[in-house]
């Protein structure tokens, strides 16, 4: 039996017991309520995780990049949603070729992007992306009928429904406000779907998706599917906004103390190339040190270079060269993308070595 002690550091670990609980909880929350689960693959990019998601009832997967779409298509996943607008000749060519094979729905939010996909002798199913407050992709709800109608009138483009990513709810000042924002995003999307139906469109997909919004938005009557991604692993950002507890976090970076500073700082062999630098500016830390923990919060991780991390605080002073620490990243999805493989673990036991695919 191999244990985490035997692993080279830094290493990315996924706790399979926590992963299983997280997947199970989401599948059970949606099951029997008419809400399909289509998880976002960007969080794991790992077939062993996707397989578990499909086994526990997911109807298909959500993707961001052509690499994710191509990889999952090659794996035979039947129903893929590419929730990013395919713009530029290579992405357009890829979207058309993949649509020709079937099993792919894309997202669109402009006639300009749609024009490049039109008239290619193939039907390209699309959902209209709607901005319910995130301020990234998507048309504002009041323009949805106009834009969807213009795109659907183009040869080869077939409207299937609407989609939103309500990621902005995570920025709410407290959990109650976050939940209100999630419900509001759900209602906005359902109202938009109803307006499209009233304008004569067939709208079968009403798709909402984020981990912070997952406890509220999918349960608004009229929503047909949820696309959470981070829920598989959770992370320190989700702990901060109350989506989970630290004990739910399945993804950790394993690192070793490689040196000590006279001021009590412990230097570890994991920096931003192991953790990603996501949201350090928001949280004030690179990740949360969870083991060995002499008391939660006693080892801080405020700073990192590329391959060096600086652990400070009373707990850090007790660490010795060679000690192992485990760190929950701020953003599981960003951290996954830094790695080509992840070690599945149960407690301290290492169960294998899973490839991370489609990293770009
Ligand atoms: C379009 C889309 N859908 C779903 C998700 C999943 O959200 P989360 O990572 O909060 O679960 C994302 C995340 O960025 C996204 O961009």
C-alpha cells in the first residue's frame, strides 16, 4: 500500500470519499424534481470523476473549451453543452464538424457569432446565453427575444433554449443575500424562456449553473437543468461564501516544508504553479492549510512565488523541514488546470494516479 508520505511533492490529491459524498449530495438534491444535472467538466477534467458523475445520473457534461468537448466526445459522452461562444475560424470549424456528428449544443449571444456558423449544410443546435447579472457573456433579458429570433432565422441554426451562469451570486454580502440572488437569477431565466415561448419559439432547455447558486437557482419552477462544476471538489472560495465546509473539500495540494526562516516562516515546495494564483487578492491567502493542523487557521499561507510557498503564523513555527502539509486551494478549477494528473486518496492511502485531460 502506498501512502501520501511516499508521494513526490508537490502533488495534487483528491479525497475519493469526499468526492463521492459531494457528487451524491448534488445528484440526490436534483433527482425526481425534473431538474437534469449537467456538471461542468472544467473542475476535474478527469475521466474518473466524469464517469462517477454520469453513473450518478448526469445527463451529459458542460464544457468551456474545444479540447474539453473533443475529449468527452472521444469518450462517448452523448450530450455535451459547449457553454462558451465559438468565435474565430478554428472554433467555428470545430463547432460545425462536431455538430455534424450530433450530441453537441452550443451557446450563442450575438448574431455576429451566429453568422459564421450559418449555412454550413448542418444543423447547429444552440441555447441563447442570457446575462442574469454576471456581466460576462449573454444578452440582457430584455433583448433575448430580438437576438434569439434573429439567430434562429439564420439557415442551420436551431434554438433549443436558454442558459445563464449566475456566478455573480457568489459576490453577495452574506449567504441570505446570495440565496436571494440565486432565486432571482432563476426567475429571470424562466421569465426569459417564457417570453421566447410567447414569441413562438420552442424552448426545451432552461439551463442554470454555478455552485454558489446550486442550492436555490435550479429549484425555481421552470428551470430544466443545473450545471454546477466546483461542487465536485469544492474549494476555499466556496467555504468562504458558505457553499460547503472545509470538511467537504476534496481537492488538496500536498507539499513539503523545504526550509525555515529565522522569523518562523516555513517555506514549502508549492507556489502559484501548484496552487494557481486565483483570488489571492480577495481572500488574502494562496490556500488554506488543513493538515497537519494544530488548530484551523494557525498556519497561514499568505504569499507564494512560482515554486515556493510562505507559511506563517503560530502553527508554521512548529513545522520542521521535511514535514508534509495539505492545502485546500482557493479555486479548485484553476488548480486542476495546473496539473497533468491527480492522486486519488482515501485518508492517507493512495489509490492510484488519474490523468487530468484537455488542459488546453
Ligand atoms: C457557463 C458556466 N456554467 C457552469 C459553471 C459552473 O460554475 P461553478 O464552478 O460555480 O460550479 C461555470 C463556471 O465558471 C460556467 O462558466
